[in-house]
C-alpha cells in the first residue's frame, strides 16, 4: 500500500485531531458482499501493521493481499471538496 503526499496531508491532521496513531483498513461484511473502508482505529488482533509514507496502517488480515497494489490518494469531488480514494483495488465480480 502506498499513501501519496496529498493523502498524507489530509490524514495527518485528522489523526492528530482524533488522537490516533493508526489508520485502519477494515472490512465490513454485508449480506451479499464485503466492503473495504478506512477508519481511524487502533489495530485489531489479526491485523498486519505496515508503514506507508510515514503513516502507520493496520490492515485487516482478510485483505492484506488485495491492499499490496493500492494507492491512497486524494481527488476533488463535485462540490470541490477533497476526498480520499483507494486506487488499484480489483474490480468486484
């Protein structure tokens, strides 16, 4: 997993404001599928902790392989607000 400088600039103030040391890649199980998301949360028991661009990232062990080629970046939405995006995730089947 990579984190661009733009994403780092968005994440660091959020992490400091919330007094968090880690960003976590979490999996939310739904009825017919799973969704990968980012949360400010301490690592869970089976997470793999990596460091990307100076940010500690706890990755749910169910998606560590999927996250290897992912880049966390920013993009501007239709309202002109900066949002985080995960580029490089495989397409859902």
